[in-house]
C-alpha cells in the first residue's frame, strides 16, 4: 500500500511547537497534516492519520462542513465555542474550536482544538498565584504584629492562675492553651511568607515521592493503603529536593485527612494512589512571554468525599480550607512552591475521586552536564 503523501507544504517548527491539537484539512476533507499535540489528542500517529477523512476520526458537535466552507469562502477565521469533541475512543470533551484558512494556500483549512478544562484550570491557577502573592505579605506582617501581644496575654494568664481557685484556674489554662494555638498558627503563616527560593538541581521525582510516602506511612497515613503507580522511565525534573518532598508530603497529608474526615472507620479500606507519567501536551505560557513544556506529571489521587463545591475554585488560596479548624495554608504553600519551580498544579474533584496533578519541567540542557557540587555528592 502506497503511503499517503500530502499535496500541501509541510508546516515548520512553529507547527510542531503548538501546544494545542491542530490539523490541516484539504479540499477533499481529508487530514493533510497533524501536529504532535493533535497526535496525542487523537491517540494516533501522524502517519496513520494523514489521508483519513477528518470527521471520521474526529466527532465535533457542530456543523463543521459548513464552517469549513464559510472559512474558505470568506478567507477569514471562525470560532466555535463550547462544543463536545470526541475521537470515539474517549468521552466527549468540551472544547473551543478555531477554523482558519491558510493565507499561503487558501485550499487548506487549519482546525485548532482548545479543550476547555485546560484553559479554565490554567486561568484559575494564574489567578490563584497572583492572589497568593498579595496575601503573603499581609499575612506575614499581621503574624509579626500579633505574636507580641499574645505572649503578654499568655504570661499574664499564667501569673493570675497562681492565686486562683481550681475552678477559675481552668479559665486561665484555657486562655494559655488558646494563645499557644494561635501562636502556632502565626508561626505557620510566617513560615509560609519566609519560604526561601528553591535551590534547584536535577531530581528524581520518585525519590522525593518515596521520602514523602515513607514519612506518611509512619505518621498520619498509617492506616491507609498507598499505591505506587510509577512510570520508571520518567526523566529527572529541575527542583529543590526538600521543597519537592514537602509538596508531596502536604498533598498526601491532605488526602489522608480528607479520607479520614469522610470515613467512619478512620480510613480503613481506602487508598491513596501516587501516579507518575509523561505528557507532552501541556505547555505553560506566562503573561511575560516566558514558559515552556511541562511534560512530567505527578498525581495524588484519593477516594475520599471530595472537595466541597463552594471552595473548589479557591482551594489553593491562603486561608481557604475544607477542614474544621484548618489553617488553609497547606495547599497554598504547595501552590507557591510549584509556582517557584515554573510548574503548574490543578485539581479535579468529585465524591470518591480527588486528583491533585502537578506538572513539572525537564532539567534544562544547560544544567544536564554540570558537575555536582560537594553538597550534592554527600
């Protein structure tokens, strides 16, 4: 069988770098070219897709034949928002579609697919990072100003208790206990604000995950089953190993507390799954134009009750917590660390399945062959 050869010019480097699935469709309605993100979305190679009728391989809940005709006739782009797209091998995904003629060849139509969940979550993530930075400075200032008078209140209560009856002493002990609890919270706020810049180097993600898992197993997650679902071929990321371990530990702790909060058996029979895999489809582009590919994926999955819908959109913001007496700083700290590592964190949550997903970059080529320092060798 003779392989299909596109009659149209093959796109260049920009085409291969597009982060969104894209296809070129010829006059005959067949796929003339598909970019790497499109191959991933369609779960098929470019070689097998070329020459196939486009809408046999891709089902879009919109009149696409009419859209292609209009784009060709008017030589102008069309936008179709909020439509279901499926390949027949996956559930429908709500997407925005762009149809545009190629100016250097009006017979060819560019079809670009933008999954809504990625766009929405990225928008929320950027908003959260901006809000977190504003809250950090204010929280740090308040923590510093409040700790001094609290120390005075606690000391005065302890002095009073020396000359009180046992009944009244209970009240002063309550004052001391509550001031200590508030001081502990304020210390967490100060730690959140004083997080040092990451000391980044090549790090094996699974080493950091294993450190967090072992720590959790002898502590807060001792009654839970932790499942490792790792891709052993995953290359290293460029991170501060201690901060990365802290991120994983916080996420496992968050999962364990969610399970225990929604269980009558203290988590017995429930699981936390740690999953790693490689995904080239995600690229982060910031407002200043910087950014790049985030192919290293880490997921912490639990089968707890899920995140309350009323806080799901703000779960990474400081002081937002779904737990009674929770500080709301654990996930905010996770978000800050991942942002400092040029990564991205998102969450999908329904009852019985909550997935926190971290996306991290590869080690830059400039750092891959650098000799290790004495500290790293020890």
